[in-house]
């Protein structure tokens, strides 16, 4: 409104500004046509493994297009996707997709319904299908460009399950005949704006512009190279000297320096990450955290702000939503558990945990999280509770929290997009929630089903708000600390690219002179 009011008052100035805009020229584009990206860690496969989604966004888009909403969450849409239109059956257990008929694949074939069916049916090749509601035995190509997909039940989350499927060439896979199609350059073929040309495991990946990309590609970047650089200091030096043009997942200290203006030739770009760093409580009846008063006491005992600043070094943002802000209808909320050591001690005593009692916490060997656990241990000592720490590499940590019950809480990260109900449903059994809990969570489980079976957006929004309130205060199922971000440090002359979650779009990118 202020801008509109100013426009009315300063109409003459606006006219001059518009004239200047008309005359203004776009920055002159450089002849530089190769984008070099530094990535920590190996990309073991295109798909759902570590770093695989970012790589896949260049060469193998998902069935539906992932976009960011005004609130910072993400959703899948048909705009700029290979789906031209769709129709749900009356009971919402089937969807019929009408595909575009003008989508060339990297191997020279044209994308059709059989590629889509084959890709969805072979989802297990790309990642776990646990928790996905697609009926993999009930997918059919009605004709060359029409696909009928069945679901095990009617749930609003079906749209996300479907949308995030990566589509690849059926013919290319059958010619290869094994898993190498996702791990070698000469076998992989999809329909994205770039195609894989070379793949040196553990070292580099190379891509070239796919001239027949169905949406067009105005980028002056003809080739892309991804270099594995594990040391953040090396990556930053390479960015400074022109050896790379972009760093994915940079060090927080480098982000801070760029934000502070230390480097003139580097800029920072970010978008909300799917994950939160959070405390997860074990609700198994054998755990001390099976009592909600213990969970609440833990939340009161810690100083979330201090933990974010000290342990996480201001990385990402302080979590203001009960679950990742990338979930739909997540809104900032006032922290119901400001640090109150007396309240924490009182709740512990009510629950029967007297001074000298011990809580067991699981954590992997991530530096941020291990530091956070040490801060947690110090907070608990102030209310007379001891803390035993179980730590190890990521594999042993996951084995502890998923296969054993002799722990009380864990510091980890988790997140998703779509519904908070879908997110929690996926965790319920893994973290011993539900049948093995001593508390009655019938209302929670009923609300999960209610949210997922509601297709009316306004109704689902109200249900989600109620659910989030109960999740935090009445049930106290997890406690968020930090909201992750997907951050990049970039050559200041690189223009026209965008991030949406782990999706990198460079179809309009260029280097300015």
C-alpha cells in the first residue's frame, strides 16, 4: 500500500523512473560458458542418495515441478512440468495424468507414458519406498501419453509422493540392464536441461547443455562441472581465485564473512532447507521420556537461543516453527518453553526423576550436534540430572535410534515437505511412538488421519494449526532448535539462477561482464 500511495503522489518521478527502466540495458553477458560447482562429499548416484537430488535437478527433473510458496514451504505443481493436465477419480484413489507430447529425452527418444510408468514402478532403485502410498502394482499406461496411477488409500500426501518421482528413459535403462544406469554417464538418460557427459566416481561429474530441453534453456552456460572438494577452506580459496563458481553447502564461517562484506567477488544466496535440527524424544514405555512431564522439563531446562548461537554458530535460523517451515501451513510460534530451571526441576520431580537420575542421549559425530549435546548436558546438571551420551558415526547412531529402546532422547535432524501429519506418520514407528508408548496417543493418530484425508485446503490448514499446538504443548513430541537453509556462495557475476529446496535451476543463468 505504501508503494501504491507513493506512486500516486510522485507520478512525475514514477514516469521518469519508467522511462529509465525502458532505456536500461541488461548487464552485458560474459563469454564464460562453463559453470564449476564445488560439492563436499561424493555423489554416489543420481537420485536420492547424498548430493543426488541436486545433481538430478540438472539432468532429471521430478515428475512435477517443485516451487517455493510465499510462506517458505514447497509444493509440486504442473506448471513447467511434463504433466499437461490431470484428473482424480471421485474417491481420490486414482489419478490420471495427461503428459506433454513434445518432450525429447537425452537418448534421442521421446518421453512417453511407458517411461513414466517404468520410472515410478522402479522407484526402489532410487531410494526407499517406505511410507509412500503409491500402489506400485496398480500403475498403467492407458495410451502413449496417458498414465493411470493408483494409491493404497485416499490421502492428500499422494500428490507429493507422486510429484517427487524422478523420470528417466525406460529404453536407456533396459539397454543398460542394471543399477549402473544411475551411476555411469553413458547409461543415464532423462529429459532435463543438461545431460551427463562424464562421471569419475568420487571426483567429478560433467554435464553439457541439452539443446532440445522441452522448456527451452536461455542460459549461456553450455557446460557444468561438479568438483568434489571436501575441505571448505579449499573450496573457498578456489571460489576466490576462479577455480569454482559456486559452493554447495558452504562452511558457516565463510557464509558469515560473505554476509559481512569481506569478499567483493562473492555473494550469498539461500532458501529454506527441508531439515530442522531438533530433539526427538523416545516415547517407548521403557524410556524416562515416556512421561510428558519429563519431555516438558527437558524443554524448559535448555536455552534454545544460546544453543543455536553457541553450538550451531548461528547457522541456518533459529527454529520458530514446530516442524520444518517447508511443511505446509507451518507458522512461527512463540516458544512455549522459555528457559526456566525451577519449572524444569519441578516437572522432573513430579515425574519421579529425582536428583541424580540419568538420561541417555543419542547423537552422531556431527560437530554441531555433539556440541549441542554438551550444552544440553550442562543444562541438565543445573537441575540435578545426569546425562549419558551415546555417540558414533552416522550408521551406528541410526542403528541405536531405530533398532534399540535403551535411550531417552536424541539430537538429530529431520524434515520434509508437504503435511506435518505425513512427516510425523513416517516417524511414528521408527522412533517407537504409538504401540510401545505408555501414553495414549489415540487423538494424535486420529488427527494425522484426519489431516491426510482432507482435500479442502482451508479445513486442512485449521486442522494443522490445532495439531501443531497440541504437538508442541500437550504432547511435546519433539523440540526444534535450528531451521536449516540450503545455502550457496557464488561468483558475484553469476546471474539468473535460482534454488528451490534441493532443486537448482540454471536455465536462465549467465555470467555478467
